[in-house]
C-alpha cells in the first residue's frame, strides 16, 4: 500500500480507497460473508493511511509537522468519539423506524433492519468523505517507479523497514510509536475490565472511561503542538516513562480511598471514585498524546527524507499493527494465567515505563556515537530508496 500511495497524488489515493470501503459495505448489504466484506474495507483503510499521513510531509515544511499531527490526532480522536455515538444511534430501533416512516427509499430497496440501515448510513458517510477527497490539491510530489512484482515488492518493503530501523532518529521514533499503539490497544481492554472490577461499572459505563482517555490524548496533542517544535521532539521521551508509571500506580486505586457521594451533573451523579478515575485517565491520555504526536511527526519527516511519504507510513503501520497483535496476545496470556486485573495493570504499566526508559538510553547511546539531532529538518535526499 505504501508503493500504491506513491504512484499518484495522495488525494486520488484517498478517493480510490474510500470507494473501496464503499464496495466492502455494499457487499455486506448484499450478504457477502461479513469477514470478507470487512477484509475489503480493511484493505481500503490500510491503503488510505499512507496517503492521509504521507501528504503532510509533501505539503508542509518539517517545522510544521508537529502542529499538523496535532490537528490530525485531535480530529481523529474526535471522529472516533462521534463515530461511537453515531454507531449506537444508527443501530437503535427508533432510528430504523424514523428512516422507514419518513419517506426514505430504504424499504423499497429491501433495507429494513437496524443493521442494514446502519451500514447504508455508513456508506453515505464514506461517500461524503470521497467527495471531500476531490478538494485535496495535488502536492506535485512524484517518486521514482517501484515494481509491484510480489517478490520484489516484499524485498523492497523489507529494505524500507531496515532503512528506518537502522536510522538513528528513525529507530527511536519508530520504537516509540510501535510501543504506543501496542500499549494503547491493551489499555482499551484493560480500562474496561478495571472499571468493571474496581469501580463496579458495566460495559457501557466503562466505555465512557475509554472516551475520557481519548480526550486526554487530544489535550496532549494540543499541548505538543504549542510547546514542542520538531527539533525538540526527542525531549518528550520521558513522558512515555511517566505514562507507564501512572498506569502501574493505577493498580493501587481503591474505591475505599474516597468518601461516599459525589456531584450531580445534568441529572447524573458522578461519584468521587469515578471522578478521580476520570482525572487519572485524562492524565494518562495527556501524557500519551504529548509524546506520540512529536514522535509521529519525526518519523514522518525521517521517512520522507530517507525513502518516500507513502512507503514510510506503510512501514510504520506494519510495525504498529504487529505490536498490537503481539501485545494483545501477551495480554490474553496474562488473563489465561489467572492474573488479576490489578496485577495486569501494574505489570503492563511497568513494562511500558521500562521499555520507554530503554528507548531513552538507546537515544543517549546514539548521541554519544555521533550527533543526529542536526539531521532534523534536512531536505529529502537525492539517494532516497
């Protein structure tokens, strides 16, 4: 998908991949096996990402990348929150009745169940996104052609991975983003279980804490845009250690620490333990957003300098998704081993803190071998792979 994203203007890539997502949704409406339909949508999403993030390095100078990634992260978090809300609204029976009773042609098309109407509405959203893609300007960036022959493509991808992992700045930023997304995937499940067992919240209530973490990430992204220029991006590595320590300390959270009662807001009573847990989740999310946004910007910059916008994002996505698979697998092993949620929380947080500390040590070692900070901001190399 990285090679594909570099074969044409990024706006056109995003248009085509959104159309592929629409095809996947339509096939689901036509009763294709859901896993196959999801796979088609997933391919579209995988090809969309290198264009979505790759266009930033083509449009903007390096010093603007942190701000751009902050906007991207904030809008992504906002869309996730809105998407969750719309998802619940779309599958509600009242929504089905509304669209069937108000003249929409769903019934005539044989679309009359909540799931079918929800998928149809998602198709409509993808159509709007595809139309928005038509407004994206051509950046003028062009890359040398790369073979699509499977074995050559694989060899090229492996070489791209090698280039980023051996670059002194690329390896640090790629290590951080890879760890972050793996940790983030585990944290989503861990927060649900922790809220259920420690705070006594059901699944729908616990999902609110997930949203609270996302709000913290958006806040951290905004702060990073304001206070962290790209040249200083590596100074935020300590925030990753801080995040891990905070997650580990959350394992010692007890409801008994707080008095009974709480505050009333819009007819809902928010207990003191819930408020305290929300503050902790916002703090964890803020730390995460504050250090991952500059790392994303640095990785995009180094990838663009060393190879191309699309292929560097493809390498990043591959490593991040591999991290998610591995860390969720380890999380499931901890659960199968009978480890309690508090023990898992402490183990997980400690692992993140130690891993981030090792990344800091690696960066310091690299600096002793030769300064690499001066490479931040350099132009794309003529010998880029």
